[in-house]
C-alpha cells in the first residue's frame, strides 16, 4: 500500500511548505480549453486555488476517503465547486474529454510499477481532448540526498524518517505517528518512455515551477505533455 490513510491526519502540516507549484498549475488551468481534472487531488491544496482562479469546477480523483473528506470540507469553506470522485487514477474515465489533466506533488510516484504508470498515461491520453495537456512533477533521484537522509530522523515538516530501498527505487516515509507513505522514483527516460507508449507529445520539461530550464543539476522534473491534435492514439 503506497498511501496510508493515517497520513491524511498530518497532511496539512506535511504539505504546508509546498506552495511554489500552485501558480504553475493555476496558469495551465487558466489557459486550458475544456474540463479541468486533478489526479490524486488529496485535500484540494491545488484544486481549490485552480477553481478560484478559473471560476470553473475541477474534477478531483483520489483513492483516499480521508483525503477526499478534507477536500470536501475545504472546498465548502472556500465556496468553490469540486467534483470529487473516489477512484484509482489507473482507472481514470471521464464523461467528457478534458482540456487539462494535472498531477501535482509527485503523486504519480505513489504508483509502484511502470505498468501502473503506463495505465495512467494511457487513460490520460484517452481522457484528453486533442491538444489537451497533461502536467505533473516528480523529484529526480539524487544518491547524495538519499545517502544523507536514509534512516535519519527529521523534525520538519512533521517528525519522520525516510528509508531508501534502492533496488526497488522506493522511499518509505514513516511518520512518528506510524503512518507510512511510499514513493517509487523514476528516471527522465522512464517518463519519456511513458509519453511514447501513450502517444503523448512532450511540450516542455522544466527544472522548476518558475519554468527554469531542466539541467543536469535540476532535482525536480516539471513536465507538460500534450495529446496530439491529429494522429493515432490508443
Ligand atoms: C502527496 S498527496 C498529493 C495530494 C495533492 N495532489 C496535493 O498536491 O497536495 C498524494 C495523494 O495521492 C493519492 N493516491 C495515491 N495513490 C493513488 C491512486 N492509485 N489513485 C488515486 N489517488 C492516489 C493519495 O490518496 C493522496 O491523496
């Protein structure tokens, strides 16, 4: 299990410092023609500002009832409309093709295997309008960071320990409360391979949310892909 329900209790504190991504996804949403969909919407941390900025509803898919309950409460407090659906993103199916599908805060890394991600990418292609965009971000694995953090206890943002399983390209984040969340990192070539098998076009790869160029020193992949306007898709 990649996402422990008990993680939801501390998610607001856990994600408090992650604010840099919001304007990036809001800008994409403002430019999108067609329905807006967030995969792994969580508490609505990004979906609520997207709905506020665009004045349009956002469909939010998440498998966690505890996270969706928080999203529902927060959306009601903010007075915005989210269409929240409890579902696995691997089974994404929309009534109407989307103009933008996005997946912030490295949430695609909760999928353990390459075939899991392939399913998501293929579902994304099938769920986008021609020309519609798919955007996501994920960290780039750095062995120096792993060596520094592996097994050590950290106080911020919530007391926790990271454990790296390099052979399985997995990090387990274990909160002091016992709640665990696992992430399976992927290389740039794996991401590009996913675009290839899903017949999506790479529009841009940035090294940060300010649209900095991606370089060998970048530690975050910030991807924008597009369903081709013409041509074959699955
Ligand atoms: C790090 S949170 C991201 C939440 C939100 N997108 C944000 O940026 O704050 C990861 C979310 O992924 C969800 N998740 C994990 N695996 C999933 C899956 N297979 N399908 C749908 N949601 C999933 C978890 O329930 C959790 O809410």
